[in-house]
C-alpha cells in the first residue's frame, strides 16, 4: 500500500505521508518544472475586494480564491455549459492554479512547498451542467505537473450559480510549507 492511499494499513483514514515539513519535496524543483513546462509565473493578481492573496499561519499557506486573470484582464466570462465550454473552463482553472502558485511564491517561495493539501474549485454552472470535476482537473493537473507526488491533494469541485465578475471558474488552495 502506498503512503498516499486514503486508507492506512490499520484501516484508518489519513495514512502518513512520506514527506514532512522541512524536508525537500521528493527532489522536485518547482521552478525547474515550470521552466520545463514552458510556464512563467505571473505577477500576483491584486485582490478585487478587501482581502490578501495569501496568508501563512504556522506551516500552512491559505490562498484566497483566484480568478482566471492574466495581465489584469479576466480571460473569460459566463457560465460553463452555456457561454463557456467545459474544455475552455478546464484551461481557465489551470490559469487560476497558476495564479495560486504566484501567490504562494510571492509569500514564501515555491521551493518551500512541502505538499498541496487541499484545492477547492468553484464552477459557475449553467443549468444541467454537472461535470465540475473535469473542469477543476485543470488546476489539479497543474499542481501535479509542478510538484509531482507532493502536488496530489484533497479536493472539492463545486457548481455554483454565480461567481465574482461573472468569472466561470475560481480556485483556492491550502499548501503546507517548510
């Protein structure tokens, strides 16, 4: 049984991870991985209201919901399953995840990431659209590509009626850091 299986040998949920705070992340250099993927970290997206992009408390960074913004522009508007296709929304979720990485990097540096712990993706869904998990995979897959095994995380993919600024997707995360 791998250490990432949801059930430990004793049958209890939450098996121990192979990494702990302060240890290098399985030899994965997130900056090198980004370069290999041809990805440049953007500037941190400024908050659209009264909050900060990310906060560290103890060994965790809590990243506020990130919208699919690039260079100060919202990349799409509308509901997934109507004005925005599921494929477009998945790419937008990936951009949200990239903005999550930018917020973490600005606060503590990506090289301090031990584990992506939890991701929550919100999908503004047209009536009848039920494939929110596939959309949020855009974010989850980026975290895996950048951090390897340490990028695997718990997750919720939630369909909602409306999101700020009529964005189709929003992603927030909790990241363990050393």
